[in-house]
């Protein structure tokens, strides 16, 4: 599906649908890392990191651990209270948790005066009317106005579900403007993609095949050479029995020509064999037509095809480019499969190298260097002339030498000739193999060193780009908060509602089909695409808006709207099939059952990595699922009675006017 297509949002995976994670990545980071031996200050800081990055559940755990080890103070209690209230309404707090919040004033009395103490006082006074409806909230709102921006923004952000509709109505205009300004701030469109990029694996290059010459080859070559040289010596000794100028000259020509012929013949043969081997390796006409079916090989092959289609040379027909480079791409694919298969990695980690190799082939094509090996291994004409001339001269001289030697001493001469032919043939073949393998190995070793140098340079460039581009956890959470705020604003505008009309709201946030996912060690999964389903609850009924969110671009696609009265809700059935697998079946009296899947897509394309303990729980907590479930279960169980509860407090706090510019 292209990024410009408009689709209808649906959380129901139909029969036969393909739902999968395209890629996944776990970033190595210390933002959430803590051990049992770490000092309480470190645990507290990790807890604050969790809170700032949208995981209040884990934030409470870490801050509680720090407090249990006597690490306390106004700042600590302030963040502890925010972690307790974040992404939860006051109704969701247990009796014990409300009691702990009620003890905060006793702690404040023991802290020295500071900006954190004053922030904690303002927070306590802000939430106190929720427990004591007769308490006037005006002083708390005045204190909230007077706080520094850092503390005030934290309270407004994390107490979003605690603050009542009247208060939020006063804040909403500025909240919307902040979201509109910040949704694409920080160069979001050019940075978020890096968050979902897998950690590139270090570069490798295939080692050349080992030398084909064995000790047996060496032994046979030496023995055959000894026989050949010995037989030539015997022929020379025979000629010296009756020396004649013509026979001596012929013998000298035969020996000299043999040396020249052997050297030039070796060069000719080596170049021809290397050219044929390269043609078999690179030419598409010699490539096996069978395609890989499944597994790592198939994914690597698909990656090479994708980048070959994406990066064709300029002014070249794409079909010609693909056909001419098919063999080269197949050879490179086989190399990648060979050197990385045993690592059991996802193909995403080696994609950077595949892309680089395809672009390198494209550059060689443009520079007319793609088949440069054909020029490299083309045998020069002079070499062939010298070789053929030497062989002709050796043949003529050998005839004269043999004729003179046979006339002088027939039996030893014929024996020497037979031994020389046999030994020479064996020695020539064996030495050609030994020297050819040595030369090939040296050339391929130098070529591998050159490839490794280029790949290491590309690896450093790509890794550096990812590190410089990748957004932080806080940026990712902030952008997502702005997206949710703008979704709420869209719903309010469409239904012509103000925040004062909203009694409660909930967003069901689930990963979309065919998305990428990534996380920091210890953090929740974040997805490149979400399906957001917003429920706005008023005193008269429920408004619903569902959109697809492209996190990388900060854009919404598709649209699905609905609304129903409380008396139309027959039941809500929740089916829990796993840690991150919920099915919500909302049954209406005047329509079919609405099914909402809260399910992580199956990882069809990547190997399953072991999850950390509680990972699914903190991922759901980050998505605000607990609050959404609480709201949906409440309206399905109690209907309008659930909404009317605590209205006295809501109306009292909502009646206090706020000055937007002075508060936010």
C-alpha cells in the first residue's frame, strides 16, 4: 500500500489476510538499564526516563525501589505521584493508591522549600478536590499557574486523565497549538525512519577458495620435472658424443623455446581460465534458473531485486539493466548468504550491505567497469604470438635433436625422448595448476582486501548516519502524544464538541498491518504504523473515530466514524489470548457485534527474539490500553450511571475559569 492511498481503518483481521511485522530492531541503549546493585539515585533516574517516555507502570516500579532504599525528597515524590496518575483516571486508582496520595501532604511538611516542593503542593491541591468534592479548586489552579514551565507542563501532561473536562477545555486551545507546532518539529519526517532501522551488522567479505594444489600435486610436479630435466640432460650428453653445430644449435633452441613457450603458455592458459570462470560467475546466461523458495536466501534475493529496481542507471532501460546484471546480482547474493547464513540474523541487519553492493554495481555500469575483468584477463596478442612461435621453434628443433641423437645412440635416445615427453606433459600440467592457484589466490586475496576496505567505509558511514539521525525515546513519545492530541482535536471539531462536553475519553492504540517495530532495551515496542480508535464519552453517548497513523511522516490515513447511545450497548466481552492478544467484542442492541483486535501482528518476516519479562505489559501500558479497557468496560457494565458518577466534582472544578496564556 502506498503512502498516498486512502484506506478505511479496521481493527479486524479478516480471513486470509496477511498481517506481519516487516522488520524489528532492539536498540542498545542505557536509558532504561538498571541492575539490583545500582544506587537508588540511578534507579530513580531510570524511573523518570520511563515516565518521560510514556511508561508509567515501569516508572512507578523503579521510583518505588529508590524510595524503599531511603532515596526521598520533594522531586522524587513529585515524579512518583505523576507516575501513579499518568494514563489513568482518578476512578482507576485503588483504595490503597488513593490513600498513598492522601499521605503526600505529610511528606511535604518534612521537605525544605524548593521549586519541587511547591510543584508537589500544587499537584496535591489539584487532585484533592477529586477526593473531597467540597474543596475549592481555585487555590490549586492559582498555584499551578505560578509554577515554572518544567513542572507545570509535566502536571498537565501526566494528569491529562485526572484533570476534569472544564479545566482541560481552558487548556485545549494551547494544547492544540502546541501539538500542531510540534507534530513535525525536530525534522521528524527525515528522522523517524532511523528509529526503525535494524542495527547494521559488521561488514564481511567472502574469503577466496583455498589453493587447489595439494602436497600430492607438488610431489608429482617435482618428480615429473626431475624426469624431464634428466631426459633432456641425457639427450644433450648423447649429442656431445658426436658434436655438430646444427645439433647443438637445435638443442639450445629447443631448451630456450621450451622455457619461453612454458611462460607464455601459462599466461595464456591462466587468463583464459580466469575469463571463463568470471563469465560463469557473472553472466546471466550461465546462472542456475532455480529461484530460492523460502528462508534467509529468499529474503536476501528479494532485497537484491528491490534495490536493483530502485537504483537503475540513468538513461538505461530498466529491463536491460536487470537482465545484464542478473548474474552479478546472483553472485553477490550467494556471497551474502554464504557469509551471513550461520549468524542467524534478520535480513534487515544486512540490508545496508545489499543496498551498497547494488549501488556499486550501478556505478560500475555507468563507468563502463562492470565487465572490466574481460579487459583484465584478455590475453595480449604479443603473448599469443610469442607462445605460438616458441612452440613451432621447439617442434622443429626437437625433430633435429631427436634425429641426431637417434643416429648417435638409438636406444638411449628413444628412451630419453619417451621419458621427456611423458615427464614434460605431467610437469607442465602440474606446475600450471600449482602456479595458477597461487596466482588466483593472491589476486582474490587482494580483491577481498579492497572489498573489505570499501565495505567498512560504507558501514561506518551508514552507522554514523543512523546514530546522528535516530530520534530519542522522548522525542518518539512526544510526537506520538501530539498525534493523539490532533486526533482528539479532529474528533472534537467534527462532532462540534468542547472538552467541557467530554466526561471521559479513551484511545485504543494498536500496531497496524505490515508495520515495522523497534524498541530500546527495557522499553516498550514502538511501531511505524498504528491504528488509533478514539472514544469520546459524553453524558448522552459515545462518539468514535478511527484513523491509520503513519508515525514516520506524522500523517493520518483512512477514516471510520461511529456513535451510539449508552442504552444501545448490550455488552462488552474481553477475550485474553496472550500477553499482547486481546479481543474486544462490543455488542450493540441495534447492530452486529463490533470486534476490535488488540493484537500484535505476527512476525512473518523476522525470527522471533526472546522478549524481556513484562515486555508485553509495559507495551500495553505505554499504549494506554488499561485506561481504554477500563472506560469501555465501565460504560458496557453501568451505562449512563457510570458517566454520572462524580459529576459534582466535575462540575465544581469545571466551573473555575482559567487564563490559557498564564497557565501553559
